[in-house]
C-alpha cells in the first residue's frame, strides 16, 4: 500500500484543479479524502472527481504490480464525466505516462481525442 499511495499521490497531483485534500488508499483499494479533519468516501464527490480518483488508483495499482514488466492498458472512454479543463488535464497525464506504459485509448467523442495520436 505505501507504494500505491505514493504512486496515487503522484498521479492525482497531476490534476491541478482537483481538491487539495489529502487522499488515502485503503487496504481494499478504496479511496477517501480528508476534509475538515474527517475522512470522506469518494462516493460523496462529483462523478468527474470520482473518475479522476479511480483513474489514478488504477494507474497506481499497475505501477505497484508491474515494477519490472512492460505493460499495456486499454482505456475505453474513461473521461466521459470530466469537464473540458479536467479532460485536457487527463489527456496530458495520459501523454506523460505513455512514455512508460503503452496505452490503447478509445473514445467516441471528438472533444476527448488527444492532439497527439
């Protein structure tokens, strides 16, 4: 879990417009965020923010499990609930991580097609 937490923090911090609360990865791979001194489950956040957190947890799980292997990830329209700003950030994150993880990215929306393909 410490390795996943570190990876999650790295990915989550790439989304500059997200909440600045501390997020925690639990032993069941659940995510909670500290707000006003209390832990809050991600189910209480917007669907877009939950998608970002779940995206980050999946990437951190991949990083923790496959430390010395080349992997690929298939993503089927993972950003449907994001606004334009966060979609742009998510596509930027995909571009950054594609240097170490091969990504098969599918979308049916022209607005979510990366500039570089």
